């Protein structure tokens, strides 16, 4: 096998938790874990936390039982990408033409670089040394034939001999395929589901997967199975038979006025991403890499390449393109004190020479790169789209994409905050659980909805939440106002409600108290009551000091 197919991988272990600890100022010896997903489970744990028994997938409570001093940190893809930029810049001083698979993992061509440094082992040592000198982070490098073998070799910090990738991969479990998924949680879940299915069918190792006939794998598991089998055999992501010579597809825009904030540049990036996706769809093309380029007001050129997965994962869509561009803009435009010391070469062990870094943009006094005046996105490794085809009807038939384009145009005219989308966050009543964010942004909710919220509103949720609660009066059978005392005893059962007229009550539930304490930003004490009126509609009533208001309506 020629060295043209050899791939080097630079891997920073536990990157999400390392980045989170760096931003939060958590000491390296402190056990820490990044939590996210359903139920607040551990996504990544630091080496210190793992030594105390914390494992991926654990619930927060269990992890803190094992490690009482555990520092709990929130998942944040933008933070991970932003803080990874200095690592990429350091690696680029050793090997040109690298690709970012995901924050924490970089793919590099090893052929020319290994000849320059004398061997693949020497190349690995140069990369690890440069990243440590420039950023202070520990990293590992692996070299092998094929991306999966190189990624796993990096996790073992070793070089696999040419032609030996298939034998190196054969005894490994099929679940190791998740390490080659570059498109985020959706891809990881798809590969995990495939590994689980293969295991139940008795195919538990990568060697056993390769031993299956290729035609049988395709007919039973589709494109994802073909993708998995090729990687397990130590081959590249895309088979040569599927390639055809296609020009790269590029879009670009001048930013006038220049952009110095991520949200401003992201609006232009969203429009470019939609334009690029439409061009790819019109020509029935798919792309494996995304080149993001920008020019600063001072004339400096910025450029990064992101690996974006394969057709088996569904290919690129406008959302995934926008996501990666935004990640990269965060890395370029968002300044932090830690990053300022690293990108300018002022970090530990930085050399005095400047010639080898002449291509890097000079940071401004805040550690950023200045204002951007030009932004371009190029789809590379362009090939004819595979069998993944949108459905005639349903979510992939285009209605959602047209709606997103329309909302994007409104944001372009009125600003990003003019179009808001609703996210569910943690809270005890219907209004507290609503979190409004600019459309298209993936801002984490202020309060985790997966946490327990004692006294919270039971299901089902109200259909309509009133913008402003409306005053009402609740009467008992004798016409007296209903009040609730400190022991939650009602003066009488609700019989009528005076709201848009006097309405009879057919049924009711409650009351239940909500007494928030001093640690809540705006603590309140109130009781809730649900009533069903004579016309079948329902009201959510909140009472405070004998006064009732209508907060929400049930259908």
C-alpha cells in the first residue's frame, strides 16, 4: 500500500472535559466530568475522575457518589471548537493540509511530512512536542492505513506498519466504529445502533464483519453497513469506484460592514450554507470535506478544513454546514485569555523564531484576529450522491428547508433576535419552562430540563400560556372567595370562576404549593389549582396571598 493512503491522527484525550476545565479555571488534578443529554449523564470524564470510578453514561448522582469532589461541567460544542483552534494552529506548523474531524481530533496526511521528518515515528514526536510547547496540552498521534485504524492507533499512541491495519483492527469490537463518526451525536447513535444489531447477530469483532460477503452486508445493513465494513478492513472512507472527478463547489460573501462578533458573521454563514447546500442538491452531489476561509480587515487569510462524514451518514445538509462554520468562527473571533497566550506563541516553550508562523494571522490586543471582511465555504471531495435520496413526502421533502430559508431572510432584514424559537428548559410552571433563543442558534437552556423540579406542573402541559397572567376570582358554593391557608386547606371547594364572565366549575385538582428558596434567582411562594369549566375547557390558576390569576389554558 502506498504512503498516499497513510493517515496520521492527532488526538487530545478527553478534549470536551479538558476544554471545559480550561475555560472554567478548574485545576488539572481536580476530578471533572462533562454532563449532557437525557437525564444529565456523563459524556466525558477526566482521567482523575475515571480513576475514582466515574464512567461515561453514568447519572450525575452516581458519579458524585463515587467522586464527591467531582466538578460538574456543562457540554458546549462551541466552546470545544473555539478552544481547539490553538491546537490546530500548532499542528499546522508541522503538517500542512490537515482536517478537523471534530474538536479534539485532527486528520493529517502523513506521506510527505513523514519523509521530511525521517519517519512516521519522528513525525508523531514532532506533532506531540509542538502541541505541548504551543498549548500546554498533552496529545497522542497514531499512523495507519485508513481513518479508523489511524484513530484507534492514536488512542494507543502507536504507528501501525503499512499493510497491517486489517490485522490490527480484526480483534477489536465493532463498537469501536463510533470513533470514526465525525458528524456528532446523530452519527454516533446510528453507529452504536448498528454495533448493537451486529452483536445480537453474533458479529462482535471488526474481523468478523470483514469476513461477511460485501453483497450481504449491503443488502442487510445498507450504506451504513458498507461504510462500516470498509473501515473495518482498513480502507478509506470513500471507495475509489464511487469517486468521479467533480469540481469543488464554493460560495463566498463580502461582509459589509466587517464582522467582529460571532453572531453577526454567523448570519452570513447561514445564508452561504443554504446556498451551498442548494447547489449540491441541484447537481446531485455529496461532499466529504468543508473548507472554511475568511479574510480579516488587516488582509490576513484564515482557513480551516473540517471532515464532515460520508454519504452513509446522510451527507451534508445546511444545518450541519452552518454548525461547523459557526464552530470555526468561534475559534477565530472569540478571544480568551488562555487562547491569547497560545495563539501568539507566548505559551510555555514557544520558540523565538517567527518565519515558520508567518502564515498565521497576527492576533489583536484582545487575542482575537480582528474583524472579518470576507467569508467563503467550499465543499471538497465532491462525488456523485449515493443512494440516499429525499422522500417524496414528509420531513425531507423540502417544506422545512423552505421555512428555514424564509425565517433566515427575515432575520437578515430585522436582525437575529427578531425571530425566536422556543426551547424547553427546567422550571416549575409553564412560563418558567419556556426558553426563547434566536432561530437557528443552539444555545443551551438556562436550566436543565432533565433535573428534578419538585412541585413542578404535572403532565399534560397547558396548550396556551397567557403572555400576562389575568386576574380572576374563585368562588365556593356559597359565593365566598376561595382561599388557601398555610396548611394548604381550602376554605371551600371551587364552584365558580369569574373570568370572561361567571363560569361554573365541573372539576378541579390541587392545590399544590411551590415555595422557592433563597437560592432561586427570583424566589416566589404560590399555590396552583387546575379547574375544568362547564364548556370542557381547563384553566391553570395560581394563587398568592388570597389573589388568583389565570396563567394558562388547557384544550
